[in-house]
C-alpha cells in the first residue's frame, strides 16, 4: 500500500464520518445518511479526477473506498446510538479529512501537472469540494464560504508548505505529514480559538445617502 493510497483511504473514512454526523444533525434516514457520507467522501477526489482527466475515477479504479465509506458510516450510526458525539465532532473530523485529502490530492496532481499553482488548486479542490457538496445538500452555507473561516486558506497553506519542502529536497512523506499538520492545526485553531482572515467590507451605497 503506497503512502498516497493510505492517506486517501484514511481521508475517505474521516470524511464519511463527517458526512454521516452532519446528516444525523438534520435527522435524515439511513439512506440519506449514506448518500451524504458518500458525496462528502468522494466529491473532492471525483472533481479532481474530472479536471485532471484521470479515468476511471479513483473510487471506480479502487472500489475499496466504497467499502471504507460503508464501514465508517455503519460504525458512526452504531456509535451515536449509544454515545453522544462531542459538539465539535463534525468540524474536527472535517479538519482531519481536509488535511488528508488536500495533500493526497496535491500528490496525485504532481503526477499529471508540473505547475505549482495548479497543484495547490487541485489539492484545495480535493480537500474542500466534498464538504461543499455536503453542506449544499444539507441547506447549509458551505464551510469554505463562511465568514472569515480558515478552510480553503488552510488547504492552500498546507500545500504550499508541502511544495516548499519538496523543493528543498526533503523526503516526500515528511513533507506530506508536515503539510497535513499545517492544515489540521490551522483549521483547529479557527474552530477553537477563532483564528480568522481579515474581513473585506465596503459600505452599502444607501449608507452614504443617509449622511
């Protein structure tokens, strides 16, 4: 099992848990929970493969992802039946999935393209798109668009750190772990300590007319 494949499988599991918990907060039935878990876990990687013209898509080429989603979803359903998950469980699970998927997506893109900015974009799409689809289906404002949320920003920062490490000549696995750590820590800092980006605000034209 390659390091990239292991990261992608673990990322699938974590995002499936995130999707199942989010669906549970909306009181969906078991089929609805499964659908949300699937789109959360597979959405980002599928969009990445579509843009990079990687056929067949990763979950068709490696059906193990589907079994991992099924097992993760069932395990989540069993767990929440007996224990209440922590209030931030969805956000924490999503943070780890974001880190895993972002870096694995960047590494996959490296085999197809050589432009650093494209690799950063593919990593961010892999990490964030599944959560965006999940939130849209659940009628929520996507995390990536919420005011001042360090989400896509964390993905971008993590891939940049990964690419800088590779450019220096460090071991790829070490760079990947470092990039993931940056993403997860930035995301958790945003959740627990309120780290944000500056807000860009323009006064509404009506405000001037009232002066």
